[in-house]
């Protein structure tokens, strides 16, 4: 695993301070500081406003605006929801609340080149680590990266709160390092397209998907077919290409 550059480490520190401040603000809004800093709100707490199902127009009835959240209330009739805008390099922050045994995910660089969102977009796994059946745990880059072993438990690091409580996600997709964090705890970093990344893809199920993690640009997808989950405070900040 490559270490973060000093510049990126500084970004991490600043972002963590930003997260603590943002947590105290009104849900689904941007502060004046966030607006000046280039953040964009992807969900206003009231409407779907540009969100749509993968490769379709509109939103299936399994998704609903509920108590100021973007909620998958019926995973049998929801499907993956795609963001109103596409991004290349960015920082994404959001809160999620997942049901007992629930399983969801956040995919990025999603395009319509595949039959499903996960055929192009790598997935930040979301789930109830206590009772979900998928061995890929919350915060992992699905089938590719997982956090180190926590010496206190002898198991991979787990910073999640129990099902039914709000958790905070920070996902950075940058050319010099991608970062996965849950509740302010960094899990790991990786570089898209690096030898290490490509070797892991080659050993995974994604090796049979020629467009997987190849586009470098695309939508952000919220998975809605494995359990009930709610999202709020979905905000993104585009990052420069250097």
C-alpha cells in the first residue's frame, strides 16, 4: 500500500476538521464556507432533483423522500440510483443509516457502458456488519481492498455504528490517492490504475468486465437492491487533476 503524500495528508487533516464542523450544520444544506470551498449539494432533502435509476429516466417507487432523507424503502422495486452530475476527481461525503442485515453501496465513475452500475463503477461497500450475509464488509472497496487487522479484535478494522444509527462516509477519488473513511477513521488508500490496483482487479470477478474502473469519469450510484437504507447530507467537491 502506498503512503499518502504530505500534501494529501494535509488535505485529510483539513477535511476531518471540515467534517466535524459540517456535522453540526442543518441537514442537506451547505454552509457559506462549504460553498466558497467548492462543495456541491447532491440532495436537497425534498426532491429527487436529477437523480434517476441506472440507464433509465425517473426514479422507481422503491425509492422515496422520507423525513429529509433519500431512502430505499423497498429494495425489490428500487434498483441503483445515479447522481444528477458526473465527476472525475472528487471528494464525496454523506451520512447513511442502514437496516438490520442491510447491504448497499456507493459506486463511482459509473457509465452506461455496462449492463449494471457495478460493471463500470468500483463500489464502496455499505452494510450492517453484524448481520449482513455478504463477507465484503462496510467501507471496503468491493472484492479489491479491505482495511488492516485491528489488534484489539483480530479482525479487519470496523468503525461502523450499529444498524439503525447514522454513519458518516468520506470517499476521496484523486489521482494521487483514493481514500475510504467511515466515521472519521481511515480504512486504506489506493491509486486507480496502479500496478497494485490492476493486479487486484485481474484476480477478481471484475476481470471479465472490460470497462470496470476504466472510464475515469462518471456518475455516483447509490445501491438499492439489497436492503433498506437512507442517505442524507450528500455533498461532493470536485478536485483538480494534479
